[in-house]
């Protein structure tokens, strides 16, 4: 996809958001490798499945998932999540022991 094609899709999406015609953007299978996702919003719908991410982005998403789903924390997942580029700004995640936090 060229920059011009992406701009066209985004312009159509802006119109759709304002109920002024256009159409909803469908960026399934988008290659987001190298994109800065800091302070962005990740869509939790099936259209976001299949995107291509780099390790930095995967670690960022994994950190956020494990921060809200501590029951999924394993040593292997924590090792990757704690390589999140915002550490030491945010605390490292740890395995939560039963009966504690």
C-alpha cells in the first residue's frame, strides 16, 4: 500500500466517523512494523487480527495484556513483557503468588 492509498483510506474513514459519507477503514493485515504505538489505541475487533508487528510492539502489547490479566503470567511471557521499552518508567511485572498480588 502506498502512502497515497493510505491517505485516501484515512480520509474516507474521517468522513465515515463524521457521518458524512466515506467508509470505515479496513486495515486488516497491515504491516505496523516500526510504527510508534505509544499512546495509541489498539482496536479489539477481528479486523486487527493478522497485522504484522515488530518485537518492540509485541512486547508493548504483551506488557499491557499481562498487566490486566495477571493470571496469564508465566516466566517466559514475563521475560518478554519486561523488555517493554517504557521500563523503568513503569514497574516490571512479576508472577503473582496465590493469595497475594
